[in-house]
């Protein structure tokens, strides 16, 4: 897993959504562990698209359950 992408994603979660930094781990479930609701997820993914220059389709969102899933998506989208 790309640590740079993880750290940027973690910064988005902490700075924009206000999640405690200690909670953001690769295995963290976006909804269960981080407590994001649908609006938080949309905000985060819009930032991800802007910062990483990727496009996230609705079908892709459904497959993203953990922080590591989002990192893998970004890695694959940029490959």
C-alpha cells in the first residue's frame, strides 16, 4: 500500500471531516469505525478526486469499505 496516498487520505479525513487521527488506519471501516455518513463520504471522495486527479464512479464507491480500499482504488486509477 502506498504510504504517501494513505497519509494524504488521512489528512483529508482529519482536516476536512474532523475524524480523530488515531482512528484512521488502513483497516478502518469508513462507516463503522470512522462514523462517516453519506454526506461525509461524498465530501471526502470529492476531495480525493480533486487532490489525486482521479474519477470515482458510483460503482467504485460501493466497493470502498475500508481506508485501504480507497488507497488501492487511487493506486489503480493512477497506474
